[in-house]
């Protein structure tokens, strides 16, 4: 019976050693979980504060939201550039102010459209200032779209309708 136990221990040690070797080898070969991407994707990276705020803004603010009594935001994206902050806002008109005719045209005066989008720009600026309180309004460029058509732009603190300079 002693011989049986000796062989059993030898086999158990051999199997255990084999399994441990496989696990160690597997850890060395498979420490990168994303086998479909090059390994340099696993390199560490520490974002700057401005990159974190840009990511946070896009994560939390890119959603449907009520901008004004007349406009609803359907999406919103912010980019930090060397010249300032760019924001693109997709909008649609609310049922109480259904003035949009399509292709960037409205069934009301340019001044009414300008006032509506100026009010929306002020709401977007408040959001941007929540993330970047040190900015001046001249540092923020906001473009408003409806159905992928540029309608208005907030440029250097002034609202311009598409086609105006």
C-alpha cells in the first residue's frame, strides 16, 4: 500500500506541476484580454483635466433635453480645440413652436429664429460653464442643427443664422 500512495503522490505532484505550468504560461501569454487589438492598446494613459471634462460633458450632456420653450436638444457634443470649445447641438422644434419648414427654413422672421437660438445658446453656455467655469463666451463656438442642417451658430458671443457672416 505504501507503493500505491507513493505513485499517487508522484502522479498528483506531476499533474499539479503541469496545471501550474499551464496557468503560468497562460497568464504570460494571455495577460492582454483584448486579443483582437494590438498590445499597445494596453499601455497606460493618464488623461489631462481638460480631457476628463470633455469626456464627462459628452457622457452626461449628450442626451435629449429641453433647451427652451421652443427647442429640444436631441444630442450634444463638445470638442476642446486649440482655439476654444466647439459644441454641436442637434435640435428639433417643440410642438408649440413648429416653425421649421425643412432645409434650414422657418415660417417666422429671422429675428424670432435668432432670439430662439440665442436663448438655447445661453442654456448650452451654462452647461459648458459647469465644466469649464474659467471660459469667456468668446472662447465657445456653438453650432445648432436640425435634421443635420446647420441652422445657427454662436460665434464670439454673437448668434449668426446660417448664411450670415
